[in-house]
């Protein structure tokens, strides 16, 4: 177990030393209601490629997103569904 600077105890066996509680609060504040609840690792993944708005995702294909650390098939499905609801689509894979 590790303790973060805000006093949350968390179990971290992976290589990312980020407190999941702080991280989801932070990401929730940053991304708000526009995004589905994809979880903190997935938010960090899209954050790492500079995505701050849902519609910025349409510049990327599903395969591009899939290779990001933290973004799994479930998160991608949620993002795709949310985009579809709003009338947007991820790029078609060029392969
Ligand atoms: Zn914390």
C-alpha cells in the first residue's frame, strides 16, 4: 500500500504511481459531464494526447486510441457511444 499526499491509501502494483482517488477527482473536474465515466487511467491516456473536449476525439481512430496506455476496449466503447449520441464518429481506421 502507498499513501498519497492527500492521505489516501491505495494499492499500486503497476508502474504508474498515481493515487486513483486524487486522479479521478482531478480528471472529473477537468473533463466533467461531457465525457462518459471511463475511469482515471483512461482519462490520463486521452489527457496525454491533449484531448480536453469530447469532439477532439474525432481526429483519432479507434486503433490510435487503443494503443494508449490506460485506454481499454470498454473505455473506447463508452467514448464511441457518447460520440454517436452526439452525432460524431471516430476516424475510420486507415488500415
Ligand atoms: Zn489521493
